[in-house]
């Protein structure tokens, strides 16, 4: 059984409130879980201490048993100093597509041609 430390959504419509739980990875998002290990209230200000509440001892115990945190929970654990999250980097995402590069090359060539003729004359 693969265990995940993940968020389950609660709260009213447009007023989210999340519990941080340890659950089997095959169980539904808001379904059965093994243990509640914290809470996350995104409606509170970012500097509020009650925004993310973690039970560090329980989390350390579940991590020792092999539970894997999701990316969002890993961010919380990194901020709390429990785990280290390596920053992700995808430099290819910012590169324009093939058609866009062709259009940019065509524009650059068109702009360079009249400028070159003006200098030669």
C-alpha cells in the first residue's frame, strides 16, 4: 500500500478549508484516510500562524514509514523545515514554439533588409 500525505477539501462553496491527511494513494481525494496530521486554511492571510498547522511528530513518523507528500504538502513541510524541496526548473517551457520562431526570424530578416539598403546607398 503506497501512502500519500495530501490535502482533502472541506468547507463551504467558495470557502475552502483543507485537512492534511495520510491516505492510501488509491482512495478518493475527500474519501477515506488513515490519520489527520494538519490543516490548511487558504482564506487566512499568508503571515497568519493558523494558515498552516502541522503535527510535526506525526508527520515525521509517517515519513519514516514511507509516506510520500504531494507537491503542495511538500511546500508546507519545506517551509516548516521538516523536508527539503528542490526547486523545479523547466527552461524549455519559456521557449517559443516552432511557428512563432519562424515568424520572429521573418520579422527580423524583413527589418534588417531595409536597414541594410539604407546604409549602402
